[in-house]
């Protein structure tokens, strides 16, 4: 029995000396708890709303102030034409807009006043939550005004869904699934490929070869770029055939942006491989280290605007967040490069940064 307890004691020593095991045991549960606890939420908080007030006056201003004073919405844009409103949606300045028509003040007491809510249907779940919240605030405001002899039924609210009139959830999930597949598969395959070389010892042959670190990395990445491009085209074609997902924008631009995202994901995979000594570690970092952040912090399922500020800041280092904005913009909104150039530059910067870090890491190992 004494030997048995000594063996157990020895195993505890091994566990506590292995930082990776401790990270899996204690670090990952804490990270999952925080991510799931804060990221998974259906509550609305400080959502951007655009205002198109065609009847400035006492009642319309009071209604807008009611929306602004709530914790649900913040006015991100005041527009003065339908063209400006369309631009607001295309540039993601707002996910919902309130349109107050002309003669709104005159129609108040004869029960003819109308308000239109226009929601961005590219994210059906968020659009439904935002429109319901806006409706609730409008009804609450009308109940307040009813004490001043204003009929509760004075205002009728109409809701229109932009880019997704039928609110098909598939239009939200398919672009997100495409993003996740390209991100995880590209990063995982590349990291495992280079880690395999280390594990088998063949990486030493590359280190003593006349090839420079940059050439070694490019040579490792190019085959996966070609295969990932075929993978992206296949996924997009299947999404169009099976789910009838439209591509309202330029197909060429979509393919070029997909290529850029693939390069970003592969660069991340190379960077992971430089800090991994085995295929198992590379798989753990690329799969478990990327899967949860990509799903939860990219805006795929849960809106980033509803998350706490620290998680919103962290989401800016997730490449999938920017590609998701790009792919939804091109496929659903039909936008061009003038609307997504910022996200494109971010992906370019991330790719260059990770490639440079990977090359430097290889140089350190060569020395």
C-alpha cells in the first residue's frame, strides 16, 4: 500500500510539473466558462440604431429620446434619405433603423401615425431581437403618452427585413460555417504538417539545407493554399446548390477575399507549428485554441456588440470576425471593395505579421 501511495504521489508531481497538462486541466475550463458565460447571450445592449426622421417635432423627438435613453439602443447615425440609409446598412453602422414618415405629428390623434422599423436580416436572430425590443420601447412610450389623452393605438409599427425578407436562418449560418471550415482546416493542416517534420526529426534536414527560413515556410504553405482554394470553391458551390445561398456581389471579389483569408489562416497555422514540438500539441492549439474563439467571438452566432468590452476588444484579433463581415457583405448585401476595404487591410496586416513572426522563430531555431 505504501508503494501505491508513493506511485500516486509521483504521478501528482508529474502532473504539476507539466505546464501543458495544468493548462488543459484548469486553464481551458476557466476560459470556456468565461467565454460561454459572457458571449452566449440573447440580451440586447447598446445596439446601433439609425434614425430617419422625416417629421421633426415634439412627439418624434420624444420617441427618439426614449430609444436613446434606454440601455438597448444608441443612435449611431441620423440619415436624411433612403440612399444614406442603404449606405448605413451596407457599412454595418447599424443593424436596425427607425423610419418616421412625413406628417407623423398630424396623424397622432386620428390614429393614422405609422412608424417603420427596418432590420438587417443577414443575422435573423439579432434582427428579431432588435425589432422586438424596439417595438417594446415604442409601446412603453405610447402607454406613457396615453395619460395625456393619447390613444394607445395611435401608432402602428411595420417591420421590414433588409437582405433577408423571409428571415432564413441558413443565410446566417452557411457563411459562418464556411468561415469556420476554412479557418480551422487551413490552420490545423499546416500546423500539423510542420510539427510532423519536427516529431520525425526530418526538420533537421531543412535546417541544415541552403534554403532560407522564408523559402521553407512558403514551400510548406503553397500546397495547402492550392488545396484550400479548391476546398473554398467546393464549399461555395455546395452552399449555392444545396441551400440556394445567393452571391449578390462580385464572385471574383469573393474568391480573392477567400484566398486572402486562407493565407491568413495558413499563416496562423505556421505560427502555431513554430511553437509546437509534436503533432498532438499542434492539434490541441489549432483545434481547441481556435475553435471556441472562432465560434463565439467572430460574431457567427452571437452578436459582438452585446458582449462585454474586454471580449469585444479580444474579438479584434480573431481573423474570422473580419472575413465573416466580408463574406456576408459580398454574398448577402452585394457590396464592393469600397465597403470592405478596412476588413481586407486588417487581414493583410495579420497575414504579414504572422508570416514575419514565423520566419523570425525559424531563424531563432537555426541559431
